[in-house]
């Protein structure tokens, strides 16, 4: 079924002009006065990425979740066109709209899932601003993603004391994976943009001590949105913030003995809680359930690869033993796979080849920074720097979840863009300080 028509292309210049006007307004804000060139380049890349993503889905794959979200949005607009009172369904409980959809069509699609249902509602709302054109709706998603990433870039630039801005912009704003897969009508564009805004608001509230009622309301709405679409993102960010706060608290304690005592006391409390909660049994049950889900993902991906040559870009983590020990032992390789694969020789498609180039470069940069600082100093700096510890924590947690549940390189790179900006910042911040330590692999 065709989703891009000739009118989409005729409308593109008009909407490009609108978004150029919007980005110029962003560039006039005080915090962007010295960073305009980065914003304009990022804008151009994101708009190009939005169009390119939509065209790849339309003309290369011919199918995808993006179409499902668009069709679901069209369902809402058609419903409202029959009676204006039906606008209620844009805000009705998910179960209610799902039942309504299922009663009017033989194919329910992804409508039953709240996360998909939410994206469809957003698509439906944006259709009124875009003549319900698939390509134009993608531009709105891409621009929101850019706006959130820009806010994240401002936070990282401030933390990094405005050093190496070219390198920071290259990683946070210009990374091909982010501006391509983080654009267009999909969940990742919403999550990427929302996360950038969330981090920026938290930074303004708790670090800069600048409170705003509008930001507080926005924060609640954005957290709700991300929680509905991808709940695990909210959980991981909450864990990362908790770890960072604890690290900041420890740094406020000047007495070394008291600081060590607090760490030991915290470990003791956690141990007591885990022991009294029979955590080993819970972990075993979770591991068994996770293994079952992982095997199901493996079978689904294998079936897709067998039926569609364009999807043959998968990988295998081997047999999964339903035990916590098995998952723990596989974790390092899972994290490595998510961060640095596909390798160049694993590229079976042009899109995957470009992804492998980026992954290879990321691996080289990681090894370079690690060698320059020294392995021990590399990890010690991360563990003793709250902001870096935050980035490291969420990068590893995201890599674990995505690596264990994704067995297709194309899907994996789309999912992992959510944590790539944080990992890039981790490396860039460490690189900015590498000359301060001896050039020894195991320096202490």
C-alpha cells in the first residue's frame, strides 16, 4: 500500500520553510548565541534524515511499524471527521480505543498495545497540521527529535566546560545513526527527543537551580509519554539518576573514613534487603522468564530472515540457559555486541555496512581513549565522576536490554540510538582530560 504521494513532495518546500523559521527562533536564544552553526547543521541533517527514512521505508522495505502508526493515526482522523465529538477518543483509555478499532476492522494490528496506540494518537493529531501526509508527519517527528537532542547537547556542552565543541557536536548531533534512525514517524524519534528535554529540565532544576512551572509541567508530561511508549527507558534513567545522586552525596563527604563507611553501610543495607527478600529465587524466576522471551525473539527474527532477504542482517548469541548465572556470563559479550557490532565483514546490506563503519569507529575511539588514560584510570575516572557514572550506567543497562532482546542489526542500531549520545559524551569528556595522566595502559 502506497503512503507517499506526489502531494507530499509538493508540500515539502512549504514545511521546510516553516521549520527553518522555527530553528531560527531557537538560534536566537541566549544559550545558542555561540552555537548557531551546530544547530543549523544538525537541523539540515535531521530534515534530510526524516525524508530519507520515510523514503527508505516506502521504497526499499515497503513495510514497517511506521506505516502502522500512520494508518492508526488516519483511523483517528476519519473517526473525528464523522463526528467532532469523537475527538474524545484521542484522550480516551487505551483499552476503549482498542476495542473500538477492533470492532470496526478485521485486522487489529498493533492497536492493542498502549505504546503503539499512543504513537498513533500523536500521528493523528499531527495529521491536522500536515494534511495527513506521511512524509510531512515524519518531518514533525524529526524536528521534535532534533529539539530534544539540541537541549541535551547544551547540557553536555556546559558540563564539558565548552571544550571540544566540534567533537561534541559530531557525536551528539551529527552522528549518522542518530539523525537517520532518530527521524521519521517512529517511537525512537519521540523517545530521543523526550529524553533530551527530560535531562535538560532535570539539569536546570537540580544543578542550575532554575525552576519553572512550565518546565515542571512539561517534565511530567514527557516522563508519562516515555513511560507509555518505552517503560524501560524511564526505569533505566531513574536508576542512572539515583546512582549519580548517590555519587554526588559521597563526594560531599570530605572525610575519607566516613565516605568509605557510607559505601560499606550502603552495601550492607542492600545485602540485607536482598537476603530477606529471597532475591536469589526472584532472580532465577526473572532469568528463566527472560530466557524464554529471548528465545521467542530469536525465533521471530529467524522466521523474518527466512521470509525476507532484506531482513537478513541478524546475529546469534548462542544457546540461552535459563539461569541468572548464564545471563550474567553472557552480559559482557551482549554489551560489546550492542555497542560495537556489526563488524565490517558482517554487513549483508548497504544500510548495515554504513552502520558497521560507525560501530567500528566507535570501537576504535573507545580503545584510543582507554589506552591514553590507562585502563585503571579510565574506569576510576568514570566511577568517581558523577556525570560520567550516570552516562556509563545507563549506557550499560540499555546495551544489556537491547542486546538480549534484539537479534537483527538493523533493529538494534535503531534501538540503541537512545543511549549513543550519552556514550559519546562519556568518551569525549574523558578525551578532553587524557593528557593529564601518563600514557600507560595500566596507569594508576
